[in-house]
C-alpha cells in the first residue's frame, strides 16, 4: 500500500507580515502533481492544515481546491487537526465527506477514528488521532493515571489492540522526544509536551506532524515529513519534500522522498550597504526570493530598508551587526531559553527580584501551578 505523507501546511501563514498564500498555492500544485504521478492509495495530512484556528476565507478556499483536486483522483485522503487548527472546524462535514473518500478527523471523544483500506496483502487500518493534551484525554479516561503527554497518548491509544498481527498506520500531531525543532514551531518551554516514542509501539507506520524539519524518529517506521515550505529563516538549510511510505506485508516498509522546489526561497545576505547594492553582487542573486539582510556598516544607513527593497523587493528582515550592536547589551537567545523549564525560568526571575532563591515549599507550589496551567487549552476548552 502506497501512502503520501504530508503535514504542517499552515495555509494562510504570514512571515514577517508577508503573505505566503501565493507560495502555498504554488507548492500545493507541485504536491498535487507528485500525487498524480505516484497514484498512491491514500494521502495522509498530519495536522496544522491552517496557520490559525480561525483561518481566513482565502486560506479555506485554497485547501478546498486542494482537497477537491485529490478527490478527483479517486484517492482516500485523511486529515487530522493540529495544535494550530480548530478541531471543530476541521471536523465539520466529515461524515458527509467520508462518502467521497475524504476523511476528516472528528473532535477527540475517547477513541481515535479508524478507516480500513485493502491491498494485495490484506487489510490496513488507518487511525486518526488529532492533537490532544493530557486534559482532553483525562476527560474521557478518568480512571487512567495521566500526568504527562506520554501518559495521555498511551491512554488515547489504549483502545487499539496492536497484538493481532494486522497492519496499522497512525496519523497524529505531537512532539516525540528526540525530534529536532526549529524556531518556527510553537514551543513548550522545558519540553513539557514531549511524548515518549514507545507510546507508538505496535504501529507499522506513524505519520507525524508538528515538527517542520523532515526526519525519522529512530527508524523509518516513525517519521515527520516536515513542512512543504520554509516558514522561518531557521529553516533555510532544510530540503523540503513529500514523503512516500509503502507498506508490504506485515513488517515490510520502505520510505522515500520527492523533492519540493518553492516559488521563492528564504536567504540571508550579509555585508555592507555598498556591497549589497553593487550590481555585480546582486545581479547574481535571485532577487524575488525572501531575504534577511544583515548590514555590517558601522553607521546606520538612512532609509536602508526602503532603498534595499528597490533591489530586493521581498526583503523581510533587516538587522545590523557592528561594534555598536555587539556592545549594546546581551539578551539571552531563544535557543538557550527553550532548554530551561518554566520552573527554572521563574526561579531566575524570582532571584533577580528578591535577591534570594525560592524555598522548597515555594518551588513545590509553583511546580504544581505550572502543571495545571500547561493543561489549560489555549482555545478555552
């Protein structure tokens, strides 16, 4: 059985106030042409269809056009909601669309939705588990001991018997421990949203969403396909692709990728204003790409942004790197902050404000409070 694995489309996203909708339409057309060439049995879209829980009308139209194109190929298409999506909006019309082979994940109600497909080796069960938090799962499994995201995923998958020798595929949207992140992803400080990879034991293929860099977790069996476009300058070196997973008989799996080429790439340029505006330099540049420019001039250049945009119309970000900026003070980078837990970050703030560390009793109280806060859904559910 051949499966095309996609995720994190983030339709409607804006990067540095630039709309990426045209770029997304371009890349979805390229993906659709890959699908037409490959003729898979199913397409799996592992969450974050939209960039916002209430997407724009234009974003909804783009995804509608993409789904209609896939439906016209007679494929089975599976779509789950991610942390950026509204589960209710993704689920809307799902029972009607099932008849057309478009399967939208329902809002989590205690059991992942399952659809069974058939190939030459027998049946394959496709399970759809949208993004969930411990509080969501605890509501439907009150007797389970759920303290962490790993506990929650184990409890959510507990109704599935993976011991009968059937082939099973899981589509889900979570952060699996060990995955390499980048700054464009929504981060949980201190890694409180980590899910142990062992929670997914028993599945022949786990189609993951949430992480923007394409990567396997341990083996081909568990994979993030990554975003189809670069959504931050931290992703400049990524090679975006479509993942193709092919299941043979039980235990047989091959995974390969199909490259994607964007309409506009993300690039970073560094140098003086004179260097970057020299025709011999920018003449070799792909001027329609999206740029982050770092000027090394010691003096600020009047109206540098406007003047550079004459040459680089899609200049997104402009910074200076010179003696003044290096000596004006040091702010701890985001990467260092991400490695610290909420308790550590608050403890540092407390110590700076009170000139003493927190007591054990205060630390224990704060830890319990942090755990309660992290379980509150950002949409108020």
